[in-house]
C-alpha cells in the first residue's frame, strides 16, 4: 500500500508567500487574480498545477498553495463593495481589449465567473458573488447605454 504524504502547512505557507511575491503581487485586482488562479486548475479533476511553484516545492504543496490563494481571493470578492466589483470588471474588460458590448454579451451568456470559483466553495457565497456579477454587468450596460453611440461601440 502506497502512503501519500500530505503537504506540511509550513511548506504550503512558504509556497503561498512565493506565489504572492513572484506572481500575484503583479496581478493587482482581485478579479484578475481569481481568473488567473482558476486557470491554474484542471477543470476535469480540480487539481491545481503551476510548473514553477511545483519545481521549487512539490506538486502537492503547489496545489494546496494555489487552492488556498484561490479561496482567499474568492472571499475578497465576496465581501468587496459592489461599486468596487463594477470597477474591477470594467478594468478587466479593458485589459482583454474586447469591445464593451461584445464583453457584456459574452459574460451574460457564458457566465465565465461560474467556473472561476474555488472547489468546495460555500454555495451561498458563490451564489451571492454570481448575483453581484450580474448586477455589476447590468450597471456597466446602463453606463454604456448612457454614452453617445460613437463612444459605446
């Protein structure tokens, strides 16, 4: 029988600090961090992977550190004021170089924020954040509709 050693908490903490120092400190907005961390997770297994972190620590430690950071940024977004979420969403949209209407249409139809939540997230917290995203999108659309046509394209 093979025994798999669980990552030690101290190792995970060191990996978290490394991840913050080398990567997450460069990603200013919590929304961008959420999307980045979600992209580190295999959607089929829920396992996180980061080559650089795994090479400095272990696969297991890296996975746990990424999961911890993902949960942390999710909680930051759950408690952030709605206006802040609106501003983050608009800044994220601009960083994608996607037109405002195209972005709003895609985010309403695809709801990409649903796959960006951490594994084993409290369903109530997730639904609360999803609701805030829908409201933030409606606010952005209302702002866009109030602009002259040549500016809202």
